[in-house]
C-alpha cells in the first residue's frame, strides 16, 4: 500500500499543524511578562481529611482496624498494593483469622492520582475476596501562589478545582443503600 502526499490547497500553510501562538515566555508589546517571570511557591499537598461524614464515631479500637493509603501521581502502584494487601490479608502480623491486621482500607487521592487510586482499588478487590466498596468523589479548591522572579511584579494567586476521590474497602459489610456502594 503506497502513500501519496497531496499538496495543500492554495492559501494554506504547507504544515498540517496550526501556527504556534506567540510564546508566553516573551514579553508582550506593552512590556507585560508571561508566567515565566514567576515561580510557584512550595505548596502543601491537598488536604484529604480522614472524616467521611459517614456518621460512625470510630469507637474504641477502630483506628487499629483501619488504614489509609494516600495515593500520589508519582508513587508506585506496586508499593501501594503491597502495603494494603499486607495490612488486609497477608502481612503475617497479629490479626484476624485472615492473617491481616486491619478490616478496612481507605484509598484517597487528588488530581492526577485519581486514576491510580481507582486502579489500586480494583487490584485490591481482585486479590482479596469479599471486599465491600464505597466510593465518594468531590472537588477541592487548590490555591497556588507564584512569586515574581523579575523585580516590579506583584505576587499572583490562582485557584483551581481539583478532583478528589475516597474509596473505602472493607471486609465487613458496608451501607448497601449508599450511592457509591459496590459489593
């Protein structure tokens, strides 16, 4: 099968790509600087609170029966899975009849790590039989602050909405009426 190249119609650029916009790194005609004139200030990771609003008071000893895995975009899925699987069913520690030390794992992530958290939950459900799941999705406002690297410019603050997911996996039955419940 041969490919032939058809020249562009008259008046069209020879490249199939659209022309590149003016660089944001250069100063505009009025002298304003682009975002390369700023550097982002270090920020705290997104706050992923341990309260789910599920109405449970977390009675005596409940914290010892639950572990939270905070997934990041740069973390290794294998490491998260090994940690959670060890806690749930194969850690060899002092625990229940399944050999694990916890009855519940909470997987939490924000932004680009959401898809990795979903993958982790699926891996855990495949490897540990009988897990019940409740998934909750929300958004969180993230503030980013930038300071100028060029004199004479003011600090810039940007706010963006970031997706947040919390996946609760339990060996014990969960509220089947919850909108995010999966058996």
